[in-house]
C-alpha cells in the first residue's frame, strides 16, 4: 500500500504540473472572461497570451480523470466542464460529458446531473455514429445512468416515463426484453 500510495501521489503531482498553466488561467476570473463561444479563437488566444496549447488542454482532461478516480468528484466535474469549453475533439468532449454526468450523480447534484443528461441525450440523438450499434449502446448507457437521476429527482417519475416512451428508446426497451 505504501508503494502504491507513492505511485499515486507521483502521478497526481505529474498531472498537476502538466495542467498547472491552464488551471492557473482558469482560476483567474478576469482572464476567463476573455474566453468566447468560438473555440478556435480561445485556443489561439490561450496560445498567444498564455502559452497554453493542446498539450495543456489534454493534460487538464487527464488531471480531471485522475481527480475522478481518486474520488474528488467536485474537482473532476469543474475541470471536465472547463475542458469541454476548450476541447475541439468531439469524441473527447463527449467522454468528458459522460465523466461530468457521473461526477454530478456521485455528488448527488440531481438538477445539474439532469442538465448533463439532457445535453448527452441531445448529442446522442443528433450525432453521426460510426455504426448504428454504437448509437444504440450510447442510448442504453443513457437509460442506465438516467435511473440514478430520475429515482432521486423531484420530477423524476414523469421524466423517466417521457424518456422511455420516446420512439428511439421504446424500441430499445422492447429489444432488451
């Protein structure tokens, strides 16, 4: 256990150091206000003014993922949210959204988790997947994760019925029987 702890702390320190320039930027409220909806502008501005590039953005994702694995769900959710605002890779952004959803569920932030669930649903329903099977799998996972939210959210019973009765999801539930 002592050796494993040393490994984990070393990995945490390495990830923290790699993400440090971007984390420092994100902690500066005035600097963050300079960000815009245009991701390309943000990437160029971060690179020109703060010497923050794709490597630091990827390091933020890895750092957030490690925070999640260590049980710091609050930190992970914050970093994954920030990562999504800067990420230009749609697959990685989707992965970060799944991670943020899981973190919000684990922190029992049901309202925020519901927002993330709805965001995921929109993406899954509108995205072109490499195969129909991948889209079906994503919908099945969405249904699975939604149970945690719907059974704990004030208006969950109504919302679970609404989701599971949509054509795209009814087909899945009948196939799963």
